[in-house]
């Protein structure tokens, strides 16, 4: 009997506990619902104030939200190349501070411009009386070629911007290294203020780690030319293709801390499946130096210097051959002396208004851009963009179809794996050398 009473008491207690828990759950739900209503009410008030009341108030005050938004957008998107106003103060501005009248002034350091608020322009471009000028960080007028980012601008002797002057640009590219002559090539590039793109074999990367690091430090493009230069990427299977380029990336990351940003197919043999598998922009060429065949510095020099050097050309060479590097001892300074700027393929693309895609590129000629055959071309440019000499240049094939018979020794159609691309392969009549 006592046991029955105890059981009944326990059940009653459990029911009470469950009731209290249920009541707590109901209270929590009410509080949550009340909180939701409060948040919704606050948001509604904010919406009414900002969307209805504030526009009315500003309309009476003579301003509008649209005007404020536009000013803010201009601030966020300010031209990074624009000059800034510097106050006339400090020991370095003593020569300027003696002049208190607005306008142009000259001193022993050059020509500068003073504003009515006693500031001067410095560190960029500034339009004054309808003419654009460039001022140094110290506030003095600059002339000649001025580089901002990847673009070049020319300012005449009077300091005015000359939009007709456009700097010609070329991309030197080197395959199959790094090798024992690559450091000498880097010396030549560095001495001439030039850069290049290196499409390297992964199997060679670990043999010359300091050379690869130096490429990165110099701002050269780090490219992949597969691991061990198979005869064709189109027949080895996509899994093998992926491994060829992943292993090369792994080797590059271990040596210099970064993977390849661009790629080139051995022998120029590629298709879109290969590009999609690798997931990088692929680069062909528009001028083949034939150095892989000649192995003669004089012939290499003549092939390049007498070739089609249209602004936007991509030149194919090999840094594993000593005669090629010897030829570059003349090629590079001579091209610079002729007014060419030697850049990487990614710099050339950026200067031409091209956002690189997972596609193939062989040149950045004005004619190719205009014909729509360059993937990622943004079209047009701003008034202070310099990307070539305006000469354009004609490709040696059917640009309208995107297929061209480029001067690379190929017998097949560009872009889908020709049978005999002149990349130092067996079609040249000699055994391919992989870093010898």
C-alpha cells in the first residue's frame, strides 16, 4: 500500500515538473515572438526615417541622397594615379614656400605648380587649364616616359601629356629551363630593366632553386611547361596531364612559394580539354626565334631582330641553350634602345586591357584585339592608357576564324595541336634536349 502511494506521489511530481517545463517553453516562445515583433518594428521605423522622412528633410535643405551617394562613390573609386595636394611646409619645401602666388613656378629643382590654398600637386597626374601633367613625389613636373602600374604615359618637354606617343611592348618567353645559363640571362634582363616569362619544366626546378627565387624577386612570370615535356598532352590522358602540371606546381611552391600562373604546352600541342584540366592561361607565340634549331647566337639574333616585332608580340626562345643566352646579350639591349619595353605575358595582357582566361594566347596585337580573337579583351581604354605604337600588325593567318599559320614551324592549324610545332622537338631533326 505504501509503495502505491509513493508511486503516485512520484507520478504527480513528474507531472508537475513537466507542466513547469511546458510553461517555460511557452514563455520562451512568447518572448521570442515579442522580440521578433520588436526587431521588425525597429527596422520599419528605420526604413520610414531613411526612406521617407530624410529625403523630405533633405529636399527642403537643397540636397539629395543621390548627390551624397555619387560623391561617396567618387571617393571610393578615386584615380590611384591622380596627384595629391601637399601643403607648403617643412625644410624640403623652403624653396617653394618663398613663392606665395598661385600658378607655375621654377626653382633650382624644376617646375612646380602652386594652388591658391598654398598647396602644390605631387605624386601623380593632374589636369591644369585643360592640359594633363605629371608631378613627382616632390611636386616637380616630370617629362618623358612615366610608368604607372603596367601602363606607360609620355609627357612632352613642356610637361604636357602626349596621347599620340604609345610605347611598344614585347614579351620575351623562355622554355625548358631553368638551366645552367638562366642566371646569366637574368643578369642581362636586370641590367636592362627588362622582365621575361619562364615556362619551366618541373623536373628542372629543384636543380636551380636560387635561380627560380631570383625570377620571382625580379618580377618575372613563373610559368609551367609540364614536368618532363611529353611528346603531346592530347594523347597521354587528362589524368596524366593534371599530374604533369600539378607536380610542377608542387616543385615551384617548394622552391619559391608560388605555383605557376601561366602555362605553355610542350610542342604547342593542346586542346581545350587540356587547358580546362590545367586551369591556367596557355601561351603560344607569334615570333619563333628558331634558337632550338639554329643553336647559333648570330642566327638567333637575326631571327628575332628581323622578325615581326609588332607591338604585342610574344617571342619564343629557350634558356637551356648557351647560344640563345649569348644572343640575348645583344637582343635585349638593342630592343630597349629601339624603344621597346620588355615585359611578362601577364603584364602585356594587362597593359592591353585583357583579363587572362583559361584560354590560349599567341599575341596581343591591336589587329587581334580588334578582331575579337583575344579572350578576355575588355575593349577600349582610358585617355591615359599606353599599350603600343598603334601600328597594329597583321597576323599570318585567318584572324576571323581564330586559326592562324604562325611562324612556329607548324604544319597544322594553330590551337588544336599541330603536327610539327617548332618547340625543339623531334621534328627539328635533332633529339629534344631537356635541360642539357
